[in-house]
């Protein structure tokens, strides 16, 4: 009784065949290949099928194997005088051969594109700002307490913002779009300067110059095209929306400034936490949060926090591990 080989094992066998056919006997990847081969008898069967099929496409039996590997109907007419291909079978054999080669080529091309050519992580500590120039000439300025994964492929440049805020000065490359992904948004550009602020409940994209396409991370709903001076916010499960803010505010941290413009206490607390050794939290339990308007230097954080009860109807509650901003009773 023959065993059905799943498609993912067939594809893995194809990848190993393409990788190992020209590999030297002492190639470092040979150990990994042999471990994969011995893990499952289906791996051995799949590799044997692929290698025998690739060795001689002119063999009738191997053309039949290719037909089986591709999950196609067998078009072979077996007569009492022998197993000969009918005219229809011959035509289908050629078609299967073309499909097989195309299939192998597509898998190899997809693997080639999916292989990173550069990968790094950019982390910043509390109250630390870092700037990094990438191999394509683009510059990433990460705000304090931020974490970014930067991965360059042959067909695209991708940055994942896990937390925090960053400014991107992107070198134009029409062959490789620059993509910034957050929990809520996907931002795509060719060459421009923009800032992305990943907050707990939303992400804000501010454009200094150029064109930026912003969409939900899950691809649902229409995207928005941003131009010079535009600011867009995306809240979870909502479409991107233009907001009435000064785009330049999103770049202030690079010059050592924090700018609050009608900012609620939740965002204020989250922003202050990037610079304060002690986490700051806002607890308003459904009550309306006061709005904050302020421009301060990053080295004035402690004075600003201490002064909040004098300028706003709030109190500061010190706990063992954080400072809590609450509404004044």
C-alpha cells in the first residue's frame, strides 16, 4: 500500500534536491540534510521520487512519477502488448514536465526572495535615543525605550516596530519598497521622511515630505495616501484617519523635545515612561482625561511630572514599582 506524501514534504524535498545536487561531500549543510532525511520515511520517499524524476524526464516511468508528485490524473494507457503512451498521454506528459519545472522554479524563486540579505535589531534604553544608517543609505532614528527589527530582502525592506517610536529618512529604491509594520498599521514608501509612533492603543504616522501609504496591518479597508505635513492615526480594528496635528511634532524627540498638543493623560504617561527610570501610568477609570499642552526638553521630565498636580486636576500616587497619575478627588 503506497503512502501519500503531503505537499509540504514534497516541497521540502525539492528544496533539498536543489540545494544538495551540487553540494560538496563535506558541505556544512549536508548534516542538516541527512538529519531531515532520517527523521521520517516519507522524507526519504519524497526525496527519492524527486531525484529520480529530475534525473531523466524522458523516461515513461519517471513521467508517471512526476504526474503522481504533482497530484495530477495519470494519462497513461496500459495495453496488453506493453505500456505505451497514447497521443493524449504524450501531450499531457509534456504539459506535466512544463508544470513540474515551473513549480520547482517558483518554489526556488520564492525561497530566494524570502531569504534575508541583512538583519538587525535596534534597541534603545530608557532616556536613550539612537541613530543608525542602514546599508541602503536610509537613516533610522529610534526614540527612547524603543525596539525595532530591521530586515532587508531582495524585493523589499521591512522594519517591525515592537514598541516605541522612530523617524525614517528613506533612500528611494523603486525596486525595493520600504515597509514599516506595527501592531495596527502597515506603512509603505519608496523614498521619504516620516515618523511612526507606536502607542498602546493606536499608531500615529507623521509625514515630513514625500508620499506614504498607510493601511491597517491586516489589510482590511482602504489605505490612505499621505503627503507633506499629513498625520494619520490608526486605532485597532479601525480604518486610518487623518488627524488635525502638526506633523513636525512627530520629529521633535530627535532634537531633544517632547511636544504635547491636546494630548490625553494615557499618551502623556506612555511618553514619559520612555524617559523616566520609573514607569508612569494613567488611571482614570472611565473619567474624562484632562488634555495637556506642553513643550519640554527630555531632560526636564522629572520637573514636569512633579508639576502636573499644580497645573492639572490630577494627583500622583507612588507605588512600589510605578508612578500613577489619577484624577483629583
